[in-house]
C-alpha cells in the first residue's frame, strides 16, 4: 500500500499548516504564550478542516481588505490640504487621494445617518 500523498493532499496539508503557523505567529506577537498560540493555530486549522472540508473555497486576490485599511489610514491622515503629500506617501496619484477621501467621507456619513425607511 502506497503512503505517497497526491498533489491535492499535499496542498491541503500545506494550507492547514500555513493557517496554524500564521495563527501561532500572530498570537505570539501579541504576547500569547507560545504553547497556547500553537494550540490555537492547530484548533483553527482543525475547525476549518472539519467544518469546511470537502468544499471548494476560492480566495480572491483583489486585496479589498488591505485597500480598505489603507483608505482609512489615508483618510485619518488627511488634513484638508495635504493631497500631494499623501499621494507621495502612499504611492498613488493625487486624484486617487481625492477619490479615497470622498469615498470614505460618504461611507462615514451613510454609516452615521439614520434610515428613514
């Protein structure tokens, strides 16, 4: 009987190992005991394998989460007249800074406004 893993089995193992390792590193960086951090990583990887095993999951590469964090950081640093400085700092165009400020302002207004319906 062969014990050689298929390529798909290797990828699944690599994914779950990466998740467990990343959780361990992240928790350790936040001051959690190394053993407890490792247990949490293994627990999360196990949870994902049990509850999502057999499903086809596709992780998009659009980085929307990172862009949203960056946009909030730009908005928080915006003083009303520092478009050019922010464009240089975040390596984007001045027009992009204007668009980001406008979008985040609108988001915050909508978030704070009470719905009439």
